[in-house]
C-alpha cells in the first residue's frame, strides 16, 4: 500500500468516490472490514452499500459486521483508499483535505524541486555501438516474450520534418530481436535500414501482434515523457530530480530527451488517468510535455540509429523510483505540507503570539471547555462569542475584539437567537459589533468533523475569524469517543481548522460519570484522554458545593442588590434615609430597613416582589471552579457563579474558601468509599436523566444522541433506560413515559 494514501483521514473521501456497483462481492466485504477496523459503525457501510440497489439486501451488512475482527487478514482503511486510487481517485493534497474539487496537488508551485536552481546534467559519452544501444534498450523496456513494434521507413512531410511511414514491423518478440542483433552484429540486418536524416522509431509498449493501434497494446506498461522547450541537459536534470520511474531514457538525436516511464496501468482508462497525473507533475516543474504522446501505442525514438548526424542513443536504463506506486508515494510525501528542516539560531527572537483572551487563550489555540450537564456550557460559549465580538471580558479576562464563528449543533435557531440576545443583555453590552458574530445552525444536520471542517474552511476563509466555537463536541464525533483512533482523527481535523483559518478553535465537551474532584484535570472529560492532552488550553468547570452559611451569605448579597436597585428606582436620595450598616449587610436586615422607609409611601409591595425574585435567583445559582491547564502557561483557577444566562467571576471570596473534600480519594481518581448497588443505580438514573434533559429541546431524543453525550455504547444506554423505567424506546427514539 502507498504510505501517505493509507492515512485514515482519506477514508471518507475515498469511500465517497467508490461506487459499490463496480466492486465484486469480495471487494464489497473488504470495504466493510476496513470500515470496521477503522472504528466506523455498520451504518456507514450500510448507507454506502445502498448506492447499489440491485444488490443491496437489508440486514446483510449487520450480519456480516458481526463476524468482522476475527479474520487473520488485516484489512484497514488503506484498502479503501487503494481501491479508489486504482479506479482513478486522486488523494487530496494533505491528509485532512477533502475531495471537493481539489486536485491531488496545488498546481501553482513546484513541490519536489525548483527547476530554476537545477544544474544541467551531462549526457553520457561512450563509444558508438548501434547494436549495444538497441539491445540495452530492448532489455530495459521489454520482457523477452513481448511483441515489439518498430518503424524504420519514413517520408518527409510538407513541414520539412521526417515522419514514420506505414505501420512498421510487429512480428517479433523482444527476445527474438535481441537474438538477431547479437547474431548479425548489424542493426540494419536485424531491424532494417533507416533514412540517415530521419532515424527510426519504436513503440514503448508491447503489442498483441494483431496491429499497432491502442486496442492492439498488450500491456499498458509505459508512458512517454518528451519535451522540446528546454535543452537536453536541463531536461535530463529534471527527469532525474523528479525521480520518474523510468525503464529507459533516450537521446532522440534531436532536441529532446525521451523518458520511457513505467506506469503499469491495468487498462486503458487507468492508463489515461496515470498519464494525466504524470504530465501534470512534469508541467508543474517546468518540463513542458508534448501532449501528442499520450497514446499507449505511440512511437518513440529507437536507440542505435543515426538521425541527421546525431546518434539516437540510450542515456540510461532503469532509474528513478522502482515503480509507479513508489513514485506516487514520493510525490505525495513531497506535498505533505510540512516545513523544511531549518537550523536553530540562538539569537532569533520570535514574534509573540497574539492573545485572544488575555492570559488564557492565544491565536491558533485549541481550547476545550468541559463540565457536567447543567453547568451552562453553551451559555459560556455564547458569552465568549459576544465578548470577542465586542472586545469585552470573558471570565474576567479582556478579549481582543474580532470576528467569531459560532457553530451551533444542538439548539434550534430560535433558541440560539434568544440565548445570544439574553447574554448581550445580561453582560450589559450594546451590540455595536453584533454582526461580527457569524453562526452556522446545524441542528438536525448530522455531519462528522472531517466534512464539517472542510465546509467551515470554504465558508470562513478570508473572513478573518479570530475564533471558531463548536458546541457541542459529541455531535461531530465519528466513532466512539473512547476510541483513541477516532479521537486522533478528530484532533487532526481541529489542527486543520486552526492551520487553515489561523483561528482559535473552542469546543464544548461534557464530563465522564461520577464525582470529578478525585480525578486529575485531564481525566475529567468524557472519552479518551487524547481529547484533553491534545488541547492547548483545557478549562474544567467543576461544581462547588456550598454549605448553609455560604448559601445564606450569597442570598444576602442577591437581596441587597435587589433592595438597592428598587430604592434607586423609587426613592430619591435613598442613601441618606437608610442605615449604612444595614445597607452593607443586605439580607433581612436591609429588607426591614427598607420597609421602614417604604411603608409610609405604600411602596413595600414592589420591594417584596423584587426580594422574592432575588431569593429565587440565589436558590437557582450554581458555583463552579474553572481549573485551567495550559500547554505554555502555568495552571490557573477561576471561581465563578452561574445564574442563567451568565457566568460571573466571584468577587466576594466566598468560593475561594471552599476546599473540595479530598480525604475520600486515593490520588488516582478512585473513590475509597464503597458504594452500595442502590447508590450506583441512582447514579446511573441521574446520569440518564441529566443527559436526556440536556439534549431534549423539543424535537425528540435518540439512543444515538444519548450514547454520544454519555460516552457510552448504544447497548449500555438501552440497558440504563430499561433499568430506569421512566423512559420508552421506539425505533431508536427515546421519550419520557
């Protein structure tokens, strides 16, 4: 298999190209085995198989799928890529690029060498021996049993150029020609006499012996690369530098070098595709190829004859890469998008990377915000979008003003719009740059990140986005989030986004099950640890438990704010009428003091309503500790309050005094407390309820959605549903009883 083409990220594009109708049963089964090995689900294979309705049978994929993984033959994603490649598909320029109109390479600059820097190559000089030249050519290009076609007769055209006349001879094998050359020691006796000014020609592909047309080609083994625009020395230098897989290189006795390039095509259709690819690579490097030479039955110059006083000689036998496959690998690796090796210079001082969020997030960072359900992760993501657009603060840190793209995968468009307006109002910001927030509403449009990333790049390129926010992650995961291979593919696509857009990629994820305080920061997010280890900035928001005194202290602050706001709106010069100590204390003390002033004015009713609302907000409010783990920065901790729709940094110091109870943990994330079966059942029940409540926005919830959110298999989710008893499942859809 060809190395670069085996990259797993090529599989979706290669599968999209393949038509199941053109494959035999064994090849169809190999596609399934390859998808199974790469972590895809049976639904992917089944959906692809439906494209051949004549042979598709419902349930057949599932039955075969169950047997995969037991075979000793290792079939992986490279099999799909190779099948597509053999049928004409050209791999994308980079592992993360897709097939949407891209060529195999970008044809605007050299990828292997810069022809302007190449030194001319010297043509070899040796004593002229016509028989030796012809024999070496025949043995280099043909097998002994191959039928060879050649022409020694010619005529002079109206343009003054000599051209081959007639079909020539095609009745002897290469082995017989070599035998006759060595026996006669005369190229004229063995092959015939040629016009000295014209020279002679030979077909570079073996024939069937029935004729000399394309249909008479026995094997599509070689293609001809010929150019008249450069001098011979530079042509030779380019052919060698490109490492074309040549069986022979011939001096035509004129202006050009003829490279007999091994393409080893299975049929004429593949021959055409490979020749087109070959010619494009040559053209890109300044080797302007004669396009008339594409036919597989074409004639080339035959070594051993003279042409206008110049010998047609063999410059080289087999050279360059050993095969077409090896050469394509070489070309693709040359276009891997990686920089060249450079020498370290101690005195070089790089430009600092611009910060997007002060002290937290830099340009081009991959950032993951992870938390349990009901922590307001989507609100936090929208807060970030608004803060960047308006150059405001997020989590108490200043943001550089710029454009941001919000990719909404979960909310209905109306809900997304409502939340954005709520956040603007709660942050107290004028929407001066609201139009700098772009959004893509993709609820109900299931798409894996490899395709989504390409779509985002096509739509977002040149728009100057500072950040792309993907909410939530599990909606764009292909495969299980515990599958390291699937997660690595996901992370490669994040790299693609940051590389192509130069933007922060911020994505929202959820916690694994259980208490999180006993786990290290990188192990709290659900799924493979690759998620957390790949991120440049990992922000874990873990809920803090407040005791009664802390909860009452926070409620007093809410009540105090409500009282002061009510007084300011209804009583002029209220500060002079209220006891200063009561005003600072807040809570019931301030309420009593306010009523003393407001009762005579018959305004106490409105105050009590405001206080009641404040107590309700305090009861709903949650506290979180955001622990930041960074690739380049020291760890940071930010304590915040979340009252829908806004997270605010704790300025009271209440949360700073809370220390999570670490006495119950063994230091490895394992709870020393032995849980009863009933406690575990309640945990499973709560996890299911939380997942359902988070996902359910009115359009229905599927088992697949729940599995993705909970980081579990669909089978496990169905078991949890059966155990719970409060949900129903029908055709993969879940609802409350």
